[in-house]
C-alpha cells in the first residue's frame, strides 16, 4: 500500500503596496523562515506549494509549485485560487502581510483646499454630523490613485491607507478540515501579552497552531518563539531552523495520527 503524500502550502516573504509606479509601502521580511519551513516539510515527505512575495528567498528543496504575488489583494486572490484547486492537508501562513493597502494620495495643499471649500458651502447652522460628513467627502475628493511616478518636487505628500483583508481568515472558510498554522508577531511585550494575542489569533482565524514571537528576540537566525496549540505552549524553539523543524514535526505527527 502506497504511503499517503501530504500536501502543504507555505506562504513566505513580504507583500508591498504601490504608492506610485516606483514607490512602495512594504515589509522587511525576507522569507527565510518560510523557505526553511518548506524545506523541512519536504524532507519529511510532504509535497509543498510555495506562495511568496517576489523578493522572497526560495526553498533549497524541490517544491511542487512557486506562486509569486505582490500586494495583499493579489495574495488573497492567489490563496483563494489555490484553495479551490487543492485540498491542502496543512497551510503554514508565515508571510508578513501588510495590514493596510494604499487607497490614494494627495498633497497637503489640495487636501486643505477641498476641506475649506466644503466647509464654506455649509450653512451657519449646520450641525457637527453634517460638518463631519462634508469634510469626509472632501477628503475622498482630494484622494486619488497615482498614475506614473509622483513628482519629487512636491513639498508634501499625503498617503492614505485603509485596512486590508485578513488573508488567513479565508482558509477555514473554504477548507475547514485543512490544518492551519498562523504566526503572531509583537514587539517589546511580556510573554503573557504575547500568549493572549496568539490565542486570540487562533480563535479568530481558526488556527490549529500559532507561532508566537517578539521582534526583540529576532536577530539573524536567532529567533525565539513559542509554538502553541489549543492546550497551550508545546515548544520553545530558539532559532529559525528550530522553528521550521518544530512546526513540521508537530504538524506531520498530527496528520499521520
């Protein structure tokens, strides 16, 4: 009888949001951890699809497929397509996804002008809600998506950001039986606070495991973290390599039953 081959999707690297043709809002993530995770799963016999930012490091081992994305919306579309195509046994979502997308730009002068014009058209007896609505509409009129390269001669530039969709939240909605590993990164917090945040992420996304880590504990390949499941902390790796080994080990053990 042939041994079952488990299909794993690993996301890695960064996303970026374009301000104009040449400028971006991005993360500093390199994708190294995700590439190590993919390598470890492959060494344990899994077939891996690697979904990554265009500048992400690639796994050393041979993957089934590499899918490149740029921004959050492209990531979301790629994730949904992959979930439609394949019933993954596990998804490890280690990618550093932007929390916000760029919704437009303007100059300080144009923004102020639109607001002043909007207020000047109001009646003297207009209430606060009406004033607020007028200013809100003025801001929307001032905001526009840049075409080409924004001139570097501008003295000010206002970039508007809006909350991005949580890509991890689509996994369990489309594939409720897929094992999901999420990541929670905070900076300069106590362990109790980090654990609370990780458990909240586990609850909201439906993750089966979460790797909780603090930015202050990451330097090169030194990378302290806590792997947690619904029972609490199950491992405390201290390097990127150990994190990859720990995640692959615990996931594969559970998949194999």
